[in-house]
C-alpha cells in the first residue's frame, strides 16, 4: 500500500470505528450526563447531592423495576414491528386477580374465604396465566385477523381495566400473606427485573427465538420466504409480553401489600418510553434489552431528579413526552443514515 493510499484509508478506518460505537454506550453516556446535571443543579438550588443519597437511589431503582419488567416484553413486541398499549391495564387486572388468591385467613373480607392462606406460588401462577392469556388474545388478533397492533392492544387496554374494576366492584384487595408480600420486599423487585432482562437478553441475542423476532421486524416478507411461521411467532412474542406484564402486576401488588383496579395506569407509556429511549426502533428490527435497561434507568433518574428539584409533576409529564418525541426523531434520523450507507 502506498503512503497516499494509507493516508486515505486511515480516515475511513476511523469513520468505521465511529460507526461501530454501540448504541447502548451512547445511551449510557446520556444517562451519566443527566445524572451529573441533576447533581450540579442539586448543589446550586437545593444545597444537596443528588447522587450521594443512597436512600433516594434505592427508591428510584425499586420504582423503575416494575416498568423495566414490562419494558422487556414491550421491547420484543416493538422489535417485531408491533406495539403493546395494554400492559398497564394487564398489570391492574393481574394484580387484582392474583392478590385475591394471596389473602390471609385473618382478613375478614377475603374475596374467596375458602381459598385463603394458599402457598405463594398459587397467586403467582394465577397472575402469570392471566397475563399470558391477555397476551394470547392480543397475539391471536394481530397474527390471524391482521388487526393492527395499535387497535388490538388498545381494545385489551380498555377491556383489562374493565375486568380489574368489575372483579371486586371497584373495591381494593388487601390482607395478603407474608409469603406473597415477600416478593415485593427489599431488593427483590430489582432482582426479578434483572433476571428477566438477562434471560431475554440471552434469548434475543443467542437463540432462534431472537433471530426470528428480529427477522420479522426487519422484513416480514423475507422472513416468511425463509420459512418462519410469522403468525405463530407473533403470538409467542405477545404471550411473553403479557406474561411479563402479569409478573409486573404480581410484584406491584406484593410491594404495595394491596391491589387496586387503578394499578398500572400509564405504565404502558412509561414502558414504551423506556424502550424507545433505549434505542429500540419503532419501525421494527432494531433493539436490545441492554438498551432498554439503560432507558428504564434514565426514566427513573429523570423522575427522581424532578422530585429532588421540587419540580411540579405536571412539568414532569410534559418533559417526558418531549423526550419520547425526541427519541423517535433521533431514531428516524438514524434509520435514514443507515439506509444511505
């Protein structure tokens, strides 16, 4: 290679290295930047450290763990080119039904007086089955009737919330056993979130399930030609998303020691926001669980930071909406850039 050729190749190699910088790294740097901004603003306006308060950070991680569990399922749905608007309502429905099988005999207003003091695995299994059933309904409608995912999951969004309210005529379900409550104590919600994230990170990256999921989102026609049963796989993805929403409902109820029909309101939007912020493309075919985990933490840091700076909750929602739009705009720009290359 001549000196001139070597000189021209060097910038090209540099550009290629830059292009190979993982999306997750750039998202992580955004997380660090946001945290440092809150730290500086904290000392300027509050006279306190944002990052050095372990109690605040612990509460923040516990709060976002439930959103993170849902977001892992939503990520897989969005990678296929779909959307799931029902997860928040499924959380409420699952919490109500599962908790009714987790009540203690010492509680005088049990939903099922003859089914009290059951082992913790009973309400857990019930909750997971309810969530999976909701996901099955979503997936079957989308895959076999070709209803757009937005409409199918919007219908489940309304129906599941209605079931949650109807189940006990709007009354909360309380008086849970210590076994069931244990799931929501200490750092267990975080452990559940991280284990779920690890399992599906491996599944998406190293298994046929993951390859099929990405293939369907990137090019459904090519996926079908290559022999993938798109309908069956879509049902599987939505069942998993429903299952994880059900798990989130179980953890939420166990942590609160009660279940209410209003649980999970808005969780679906937070999960979608965490997924999009984490680099998953709404057009499908692109996304990683690691990015979703970072996106979930970014949401938690933002919410905690706003509370720390005593910023009104209404402004928090406005800023959160702007960030979602900004993340989508960045994704569109990134997709255009990829197509050019």
